[in-house]
């Protein structure tokens, strides 16, 4: 499923994520907790990981890739089931999420200097 939506506020974004994740497995959103973790790249927020925990230890996930204006939804097996392009979204820099639970700072150390053997 791929579509375009305008979700300009945090409340609209969270509500859409929770409804979509719960709708996939036909669970009641009132019985499901939605946990949010910010994703940072090089010290700056770049997205949010949403985890919906429902009955029977069911967990589904969504990732908001703010820089790409995309919401990616994954079922309890880890398979992507939806990709939403956001035509309007909240400002990630004005979020009130706690410090990152996930760091996307994939900076590798330089390889050691190797000298050719003569």
C-alpha cells in the first residue's frame, strides 16, 4: 500500500500510525500502547521509531523518516506492509521526544595505515 497524506501535527501523525498498526492485526487501539523513540543521525533528529505493543506480545513497528517525508509500516514478522509519503508533516526539530534511543551515526573509523611489504 502506497499513498500520500498530510499529517501536519504530532497528534495526527501519532493517531494515523496507531490506527494503521492496530488495523493491520485487527486489535483495539485502546488496548495497545504506542512507544516512540527518536532516531538521530550525527546528533540531529532525523526520524521516529513507533512500536505498538498489543495483546499476546504482538509488536508492530513504523518508522517516520522525516528527511524523506515517509512513513514505513512493518508487521509483527518484520515485513513492510505500507509506505506513506507525507505531503505535510510536523517539524522534527520541534519534537518533544527524549534523547535518542537509536543512533544512526554509522561513522566508521579509518582503516589502519598499511605498508606494502618489500
